[in-house]
C-alpha cells in the first residue's frame, strides 16, 4: 500500500505541537490522524480522530496502534529504536527508521554528512576526560562539547572556553558519550525545509534565516539574505542528504553560513527528520504548509507547491509568557496567531508562534 | 463571562463540515471545541477535543454539554427552539437564539428584512390552496412556492409556472405552511459574509459572486463584478441586519443583483446565521478565515482582518463524485484542496472544495 486514499489514518508518534499541526493539516485533506503519546494532556490529542496514551516501549499498545493506522510517522527524532522496530513489523514507517539511527547520534550524523562530501564543524569522539583533553588540544578553544544523544534546544551542551576544567565539564554532562565540535565563526544560521516524496520528487521551501535566543529558535525569516549561489548549494546539500537516506517526508537541515573573503561557505550543523520549527512560517506564508507537505509525502501523494506568498515572511516563536500577549497579537491586522493549546505556561516552553507576511 | 481565554471550550451544535472547519480554526488559536451531533460518523468528530453524540432534544445530554463548555454556537439555523432554550439556561449561546427564530421561518425573515427598509422579493403567506391561488393571482407567474421552514439547497421548493396545478403543487410540499415569492429577474447572485463582535465591531469580506447549479452552490468568486456603490450598499444592508439582530458571530446574507436601466438594485434573498459556503474562499484567500472570525467573535475576541489575498479568489464546491478527482487536484500547483472526511460519497453531497487565488 503505497498511496493512501482520503479517509485513511496516519499514525503519529508524539503529541506535541508538531503532531498537532500535522493532524490539522491532514484533516484539511480528509486524512484522519491517530496520535500516540505517553502524555495525557498533549496538545495533539485535542485535534485528532483517535488517541493512544501509552509508553513508547509498551509493545502491545504499539502493535494495536499500528494495526489501527495505515502508515506511521513521528514528530521527533528520539523515537526508541525498539519502538520503530515493533511498528515496522506491522505498517510502513515514514521516514524510514534508519534515519532515526542516523540523527539520534551526533557522531554518526556528522560522519554521514561528511561521507556525502559536505562540510560540518570539525569534530572528535569524546568518551572520557582523556579523549576530551586530546580533542580540545586538536580542535582548540572555544569549542562545544555535546552529548551524542538526546540533545535539543541547547540541552546536553557545554561550551569549552579558556581556563575551564575539562574533567568537571565532562562530568556535568553525566559522563555520557560526547562529541566535541570545533568553533564555527558563522555569520548566519539558516535552514532548509524540504520534502521528498515516495517517488523521489524533491521540493524545498525558500531558505530560512534563523535567530536563536538562549539556544531556542526566536525568529525565522524567509527568504534568507544570502546569495543565490549559497541558497542553491543549501538546497542541493539537502537533496543529497534526503536521497542518500531514501527519505520520505519533510526534512530540515540546519546550516551555518561562514563568510570567507568574498564568498559564503556552508557548514551543515544538524539534520531534523521531521517538520521543523523554522518551517512554521509556511502555514501562512507558502502555498503548501510544511505540515500538509509532510502528510502528503507520508500518504504517498504528490508534493504541493512550496511557493512563498508575499515579499518575505517572518515567524516569531512565543516562548513561555510571550504567549500572554495573545490579546494584543489577535488585534494586530496581518499577524497570524497560532497557539498550541498547552495547559501550562512554562519558561522556555514553546506556547505558540506568530507569522507576519510582508506583501 | 464575555471574553474567553485560550484553552476555553466552544460548544458547537452540529457536526458537519462547517463545525469541522470551525473546530480546526479554533484549535489554531488554542481554543478547544466540543461537538454535539446526533450523527456518529459526522466529520467534525474527527478534529475536536470532546464529543457528545445525542439527539438535539435530549435535554439531559444538552445540559451536560452546556456545563462542559464555556459558550455555545451552531453550524446550522434549524436548531430546535427548545434546544436553544435548554442551552441558554446554562451558557451564553452566540449568535443569540432570537436569530434562529428569525431565520427558521421565511415569512418572519422577510418581514424582518422589510422592517429594516431593505428590499426582498414580493411575497405572500400561503396556508392552503385558496391562499396559494390568491397569492399567484397577485404575484403572477413564474413565482416560487417555498415551505416556510426547513428548506435548504432547493429542497422544499416548487416553481409555479404557466399551466401547473396549484393544489397539486401545494400538496407536493406536504401541505406545509408556505410562502410564495415573486420572480426576481436577477443578473447576479451575491452574498456578504461578515462578522459582528461582542462589542459591536463589524467587518465584512469582499462581496462574493455565487453561481448555483441544481440549487447547490457551485462556485464563489471574490470580489464580485459589481459596482463599488452596489458593493457598499450590500455591506451596509448586512450591517443593519446584524445590528438589528444584536448579532455576535459570522453572518451571511444572500442577495440578488437586479439591473434596472443603468443601475444595480439589491434584493435580499436569505440570511444565514452562521458561517457560509460562499465564505469558504476565505480559508486560503483572506487574512482571517470566516471560521476563525466566527470563533473570535463567539469567544468575545477582537475580529481579524478581512483583507483578501491576491487579485481574486475562486472557490469551487466538490459535489458528490467531483471529489474523486482529488489526485489530480492535489497535483495542481496553486490549487488548495479541502476534503471534509465524509465516509460516504453521495450525489448532491458536499464532499469538499478547492480554492484558487489569482495573484
């Protein structure tokens, strides 16, 4: 079963805002969504046709979930390998779970990217204080120590600056297997959000220019203010990654732009095998949103147009109590407000976002 | 409680595509929807946070539903008076149920419109074959006999042409109380979709030009090809209707444009106290969709911008097996496909719609 029909059910692992927006996009196209999440109050449970609240390692629940859906996808890359394995025995999982193995481990991910002839930061495997010392000697300071697994939004990271105690830094990350990344003197952070269809069709949105604050995405502006050649190279790098991974669905690739003399060079930072925060602007600002695009790809349907509306689009995340400004944001003409229906407002928690289109 | 907060629950009576699209629009703004419908497979059940499947006259179910929500709205005007009465005892019902009484009866509706100094077709009350004969003598042929209540999409109507047997025609409508409407030699059918907020704020979308086929809306194009003066008059008529009814929510007013010599005259045909098929283009073609606008108004929130995107927008309904063309429609760049998730495709049933924006 490669191409689903309207009325089919897409199973989504995870119940956060990404799953929520996927479910909403699918519903517009007549697709049902069945959300699987361990968290009772998860936002996606409010907008889906069916729900399973269970642990990701509850194999009976996973099997029943898989039997109830036509295809499985996910909103986050830290799906346990065993979870994917159980599901794959019943139904297609898209993107394919090999992508999970690739993106769950920063070391494996960087080796994969380098294997495609693309640039990454300099990096070294760190297993203990001694390999850390060796790595710092080789890569210099400043550099960044990151756990190989389970990092997001700046969590599981430590900056190695002058004079810091290496053994202490390593211990602060719980002695987990790490990777040391060399400093990248970037001028811009960009990302490509793109999709690959079941037939290999590939479509990318305009390059996104991202600004982070406190390690969390603050704003995305599309298109990025970079040269046409750099934009084309960024899309091409993403296409190669998607093809090498036999990817189906929306993929996001975060990159640094480094200015060398008069030219721009690209350094690949991270691959997200899912819809991505830097693609939220497409909900209001492109002919097909990244969420619809993902559901199309996962359903085996043709990809939609990635054409941007207007001259440029800016998306701003509403983090924590930023979202308390909703009455004011609602009353601004031309501002599109998205709230994720999260029960509790917490500092650093993504509560919603707003989009503004420059026409 | 006039202004709800995000996380509040809006109760919707009815579970069809209008309720479905309201629920989706509300969710984008962090509002939960609780759908009340007697029909198990209704499309809105797939996208809402809570569900009640019960009869509209099940008073215990209505009371429990009302207690579970913060405000009640509806997707159709034929809500029984008793249903509204039970709900109003517990929670605000918006638009207010007096509007239901007004729009459920074609005779009362026309008298209300005339009372505002606005034009309608000539009409006469028909209670039996004799009053029908008198009415036809007064209004002439062709004219249209309509049941006062429960008509939609051409149902409950009969054309009075030359030579037809009046008693037979009356009997064919089951002897129900009727209204005879004089023939209106219109050149265009238009509608105004607008909203009135809880503070009396009023905002209208561009005038919609509608084409019906077999008594069902086939296409809407915005803006309508009418003079600026006629467009302004149409908006003003709608504003007066909304104000007179102390309306809160989205309202649609269907009108005929009649060309007299060099001028255009407006004849009000029908008031729909709800989101309307001729406003579906706003989902893709306006800064705020009619569904979001309705949820804003019902939540006591500020209304959103009704600004149109692009040069013009066309919406086409997918009726019955029209929707079987979904694979082709999906592959057309610039075509926005909406499918309503209805289980069974039937002739004359609205299965979805597509929007195209001329930029």
